[in-house]
C-alpha cells in the first residue's frame, strides 16, 4: 500500500524526526522496544498539530506519519535479518 499518497507534503519532515526519536529511545535501557510505537504516536500527533494546527486532519496525519515511521523501521529491521 502506498501510504505516502495519503500524507501531505508538509508533514513528511516528521518521518525522519520520529525515526531519530525512536532510535534514541531504543538506545536507552529503561524503555522496552515494544513501547516505542506507543511513545511515538502522541509525539507524531503533536508534531502534526504543531505543523497543521489543531484539527482532525492533523490528528489523522500524525497517526499516518507514525505508522509509516514504525512500518519503515520494521521493513529495515526485517530486511537486515538473515533468513
């Protein structure tokens, strides 16, 4: 599925930002990996609201941006695994 056709261009900057935040969180020993998407979701929504203003579209954009970030990370992780 082509997620990027549903995301507005001005929100794309959040993808690398969330990815970097996720990598920073992953580097800490205090937070388990399974909680990283749960932490990134409100950050993605907050970032989208910061860019697009407080409205339903920004909230949806934040959810989509977080989904693309987590999905992209999983694609990279699975690709690196040896079968």
